[in-house]
C-alpha cells in the first residue's frame, strides 16, 4: 500500500512550484505505521508544506484527507526493510 500512495500522489505533488524534477520523485518514501495514518517523505520542507496545503481537505472515496507537515522527530519510525 505504501508504494501505491506514493504513486498516487507523485503526479499531483510534481505540479507544485517547489518540486525539483532533477531530484527525482516528489515523494521519496512513504509508510503506514497503523491503519488510517500515512507518512510521506518529500524532496524538501518547502515541497512538503506546499503539498500539505494542496492536499488537506481533498476528498478521496468519501473521506477527507487531514494533511500536515511534520518534522522527522514527529514522524513514527520507518519500518525496517
């Protein structure tokens, strides 16, 4: 599911002005520590803040996304490979 979410959001986030095509995908990795919570690491803080503003409140399948930018210390650990 994690790759699915990155694949789903990369095209939208790549349209934002802070996106740098030279750095690759907008979403560099994503993970879901538990049901209903997803963390996505983006190329930069500026891109993450722009993405949070654009994606917050977006309706997907009848559910509204609640999106905010967090610092690495606030994010739950990435599970081991």
